[in-house]
C-alpha cells in the first residue's frame, strides 16, 4: 500500500481541513454555489471524517492489506503479551491487569487513530507512575486513574491545549525517562535475584538487595542474567533482519533475514516461553519449584463495568473526591506524559507528514476512557511495539485489532500456563527494555552543545529518583523555566565604537529580542558603558522582533537620562511595528529615528571632543 496521503479541502470560511488517508486519494471535483445550510452540512461531515479516520480508508480496504495487517498484529502481540504481564508487575498489580490493558486501546485506536503504526497499550513509565498509589489503595485507584487520564486527555484535545507538553524541554524529558528507566529496572532486582520482598522506590530497592544478600537464589539469578543477555543479543538481530524480500540477496539469505527479524520481534515472547517450559519441566513434588513463579492468574475476559468511583478498600469506602485527592499530582502528570509519549512516537513514524496532534489526543483519551470499563491501567503509545508494527509492514490501524484479539485469546486459553512463568524471566524482559530507554546520549550531547542544560537534566533526574516522577517533572520544568527567564532578563549586547562624520558614536546591537525582564538591565548596561560626555548612542533594532510596553517605556527613560548627561540617542533598523510601539509610548521619539543613512543623521548632532575605548559586551 502506498504511504498515507494528505488531502486539504477548503470550507466556507476559507479555513483548511486536513485528511489523513492510508494510500487512498480523495475524489476531486468542483464546488458550485450552494446554500449556507448545505455548506454547514458539509462542514459537519468533514469534521466527522477527521475525527473518525476509519471512515476515510475502510471503504477502500483490500484483502492484500488484511494479510499484512494480520502478520503485523500477530507479531506485535508476541511483544505486547509478555510486556503487559511484566508492566503490571511494575505497577504492583496482578499480571492479568497487564492483559486487560492490552486489547481495548487497540480496538479504540483502530477507529479513532490516525497513525497506522502506533500501538496503544501499557508502558513502563505510566506503570511506574501509578505504582505508589496501587501499593496504598490497590487496583481500584489504577482503574480510576485510567478513567481520569482519558477524560483529561480528551478535554485537552477538545480545547486544543496540547501545547502544554511543549513546556517539557529535551533536558527535562531526558532526565525523566532516564530516571524512570533506572527506577523501573531497580524495582525488578528483587525478582531477578529471587528475593521475596518488594520495593517501589529507587533507594529502597537497592537497600533490600544489600540487606538480603543471603536470600539470593542462584537459580533465579542465573536464569535472569542469561535471559537479559539473550534478549540483548536478539535485539541486535533487527540490524540484519527484515520481512521485505531483497532481490539483491540469494533465497537462502532472504530466508535468514526473515528469520532474524522474527527472532528480534518475538524475543520477549520467546524468552518467556523458554523460561516457562524450563520451570514446568523442573517442577518438583509438593510445589517445590527451583524458581520463584508468577503464580495463578485469573482467566477469562473481564466484565464491562463502570470505573470504581466510590470503592470499598480494606473495609473503608472512599468517595470520588477522596480518590482524586489520593491521586494528587499524578492526575495531572499522567495525562501529560501519555500525550507526550503518543505524539512523540506518532511524529517519529509519520515520515515527515503533518500530524494531527488533536486527533491523537482524542484517540488516546477515548482509549483510556473505554479501557477503564475493562479494568485497564493507563495506556499510551509504546515506542518498542510501534517500531515492531512498522517493521512488520502494517498498512492500517486494523493491525491493532489483530493484536487485541490475540490478547483476548491469551486471556481465555493461556492464563493457566502463565502460572509457571519465572519472575526472573519477567524481570529480564523489563530490565533489558530499560537498558535502551535510558537516554545515555543526552548527557553527552548536552555536555558538548550546551553545558548549562545539564543542570535541569540532572535536577529532573535526581528528583525523580529520590522523590517521585511527578516532583521530578515539576521541579525540572521550573528549573528549566528559570534558565529561560534568566536568559530573557540578561540578553546579549554588542557595543562598538565608531567615528561617523567626525563624531564619536557607540552602536549598540541586541543579539535577540528584548522582553520586559531585561528593560532595567538594558539601561544599566548602556549607562555603564557609554560614559563619554557628548557621545552619540545608536540603538540598532535589527534583531528586535517585538517590544512590550515596559521596554518601550525604558527607552523613553533612557533618552531623558542620556540627554541629562549631554548625550544623544538615535534609533536605526527598527521594524515598523516596533517603531509604532515606541511612538505610542512617546510621540516625541519620532525625531530619533534615522530617516536616511546613519552618516546623514549624525551630521545634525553637535561634535564631541574626546574619545575613549569601549569594550564589546558578549
């Protein structure tokens, strides 16, 4: 199938609306003069098509697409099933809730999603974000968090507030994901070493390991370490594997390439199957097993039910307001992180095409809202599974339906076999994924490019590790905004001295636009570096794109201060809009704007008799 095409139609107001199609061209035609009511109807249908993308491509779906989508969906399921079980353990939930989270998002995104590659399901970061709440209030708080996350994402899309995630800069995101990866991996150490004690916080996880060294089981440790090595080796097979037939290679090499890709994409399922078979074959009498096992997992498809708005937990009934209070800042940051992950992944796989971020927010919001009715934990886009989906040659979002069906089949027929999955095997699946989630490159890149950006990265990183992910995002963002405000309050100037028409001139150039925090600083710098009596101070406004009232008033005050010290002020290269702002503040500034060349403007100013050197300010 051809890549997704983009069609733009003009509505009555002249605004354009963008449609995302899966290799299907829009019909072309001419519009005639019609009534306003008909235009209104067209606009409504246009909105429906944009918000329900399946309407555009499903009528032209082909059997050949079905075969590709089925293969891709099944391949993704081989990753999603073991990951779902493992991420449920990260969240502190029964493994079955990882499977409950793996099908509704796929079904809903099939209808409302606009990125054919994106897979919606449980992720490690969102699992970690609800971990502390689950340890206190159990599964009900996780399901309610799913519902509130979906509602907030949907409302953010409705009011076009997705720009809020833009306040998460690259250093903050890198610090957050790296700390999350390290914390998630640390939380799996007890399972990796066979220690029967749980810990959620980063320092506690390591303390438990060192305090219980005598309880480490060599069987679990050996199986876990070998599994991690095995998974990392198979991950490298993606470099040589592909499902596409290469005419430049022999038949045997093409077969090996396809086999390598299948081993790479199914590596998580493969290691879980091997670990399960090993545990089953080595089982002893009287429930004496060499490994710590996952244990009994509930079977069957979950009943559709309302989210727990007022659940009874440990004999205490909580009202909806009390549950929201228990979630605290998580209720805000979970939706923002979910949006950030989804939009970032969708953009990465859009291949340069325009992405409708609002539609993605609608889709993810609906996935979470509907997921809460089947006891799902919060879901969003998964980079790993999306990459597998893309590499498998998926054509439409129907591939997600196949993945969802596979998850339902696993819930129906395979849960009894999940009993024998070693916990160390699931820990190896999580830890191997976290090795690649940790953003090592960010530390190196920021050190080379902008060392100051390492500060918000490290602040976010250590706050996430030793406090919480929510506090890490919040404090890291404020730290980053502080640097932005500081740079805005301390802009760069360049002051150089020249002689024009026998007069001594200091030309002051701003390296960027001036905002109100820098108004007083600008006057201070000019006054401190332009001390020659009779000097002509020339402000070069070439780089000033806009000006607020505070800066305009500061220029008015600067003129008075300079004239009080027998100095002159001139403006050159100011944009018309900036000039208008200054003149609205003080119409008398009109005479200060250089109308002709700088030489002509300076000739009208009295000459000066002394000259001292002025150093450039950088």
